[in-house]
C-alpha cells in the first residue's frame, strides 16, 4: 500500500515531447535537497499549456551523461489555476475495493489530467481498499489510518480550495439509550473483536468470512441477522453491521431483526479549513505547513526506509496565491531518475512555491496522466500500476 517496493524498471522511451520548451541554465543549488555538498546541477524545463488554467512542466535535473554521478531526476508538474479548474476523486471501478490504472480512471471520467491518489491495500480480496481517510458527499467511506493526514478539497464557489488536514473520526452504533458500541472501521477487513460498518459504496457484499455475525440494515431498521455465514449482501439504501468476537457478542445481545439502529459520528479536521470539503483523500506525511518544512515521517507510521530512501513520489501542494501543484517524481531507474527522499521532495515542493503540501502514495503507484497519456515513467516492470484511487483534473 505504501508504494515502496524495490522493483526497478529499465529505462523506456518516452512518448512525444511537450509542445513548447524553455531551457533554464545551470546553477540550481542541490542544497535545496538538504543532502550532499552544495553544487550546481544542469537543468532543463519544457512546458505546455494543456488547457486554459492547466500547465504541464517537465523538469530534467542532474547529470544525465553516463558516469557523471548518481543525482538525476525527471519531475513532472501540473500547475492549476483554481479559478479555471476543479479536482475530483475517482475510486477504482467506482467501488471500495479493486484496482484500476490512473489513466483508465482519467479516461473513464473524461479528465484532462490526473495523478494517482492515496495508499491502498495491495493484495487479498480487499485489494484496493483505501489505507486512510476517504470522505465524499458527506459520508466517511474509509476511516483515517495510522494518524496519516488527508487532502481536503472544495470546488464550490469561484475557486477550488485545498487544505492539508489531520482527521479525527469517531462513530458508534446506537441500538437504545443503554446500548451503544464503538465502530472500529468502515469498509475494510474485520479483525478480531471488531465491529465494522459496510456501506453500498464498498461492494455488493461484505466479502467477510463466516466467523461472526452480520446485521443488515435498511432505512434504519434491521431486516436480517446472519450468523456464521459472512459475505452479507449490502442493501443499496442501507448498510451492514459486521462483528466478530466480543463485538459479535454485543450484537447478539442488543440487535435483533426489526430493531432500529442509528449511526452517530463526528469528524474533526485540524486545522479547520475555511470551507466545507466536498471530499477528503488520505496521504502522508505532511511536507509543508504555513510555508515551512515539516520533518516528521514517523517510521512507526510509514515504515523503515520510507522517508530516507529515494523512491518515486507523488505530491500535492498549494501556493500562496491558491494555485495547485501536482507533482510526480520518477525513481528506481538509475540511468533516468533516482527518486527522492521525503526531505528532497519537501524541498522541491517549497521550490515550486507550495505553502502547504502533502505526500501521496508513491513507488510503483506514481503516475501522471495528461490528455490520456502517461507522461512519466512508472517504475514497475509491468508498467503503469493499477491503484485504488486517483485525483482527477477538470475544467470548471
């Protein structure tokens, strides 16, 4: 889910170049990357106008001649005018599980550009399930994971607005005044002694095994209770309470067919954005806050080697003027692009003018699409990786 596998794809030939080009001279200090001694690196940039309010820039930085050193990067950047563009989130195959390539999602939705989105489960029957917050249309479809932050977005009004937020979500099932039970998760695998809610956005069924009990709810009333069968069908106008162990014992004691159930939930965002989000998608770690670098990438949350090793990276940033930058850094291709550490990525986002920025899923997941074409070089041997969701760019 974290996109840090170590498979390396050999260099591949890129598609046609960008329609207009500008060359920037030598002299960009690598001290921006906070690694290695200060030195000047050659750099070229090519830019194209994709549509009014959407600019695509390819940056090639470093020594690309063989044997000149280890530092070389290919970076693709989308710069978006918030008054002319809007952002959307697309789930793979429009479900809570399953995977689909970023380019297929962009094509299916008619987006002009796209990048891959948040972290996701990479194997098993729940492959593609988000590993972090997904909030859309007023509903939490996946709870926060491991204290990772999220990207909150609103397209309402005259401009698209973004904020990087920490998310605190709590929910409970209320069967009566004296019978309440904490919800442990939403639309994800049920673990020992847990109570998990499944909504119609997840899939046709819960995909659970037979160990436990499941209550099917329509219009707030329990219409069926299934014991030791699992895989309950999720009604389009309702939800399923799926419980195991101690949570299942609570369901048996408090929920029967015909009972009325209520979900009570709270979601708190920090900092609280000055807008009501249309959607929130999980990522992490936070890279830039109020124009300053954020140096926390807790290995207990992101895993050892995640922050300090160079990998392909995807990130989202917001400039002081509200313009949005979407970034894809290629990596694991030593002759073409080596990838970035989190510190290097943070420096890049600040260089691009971001005052708020968030890392998204990376590794083999890192993909940028412009006009139905993958413009970066994904690192997987098989090419573009199917992912759990994507961030899509449209004109207003």
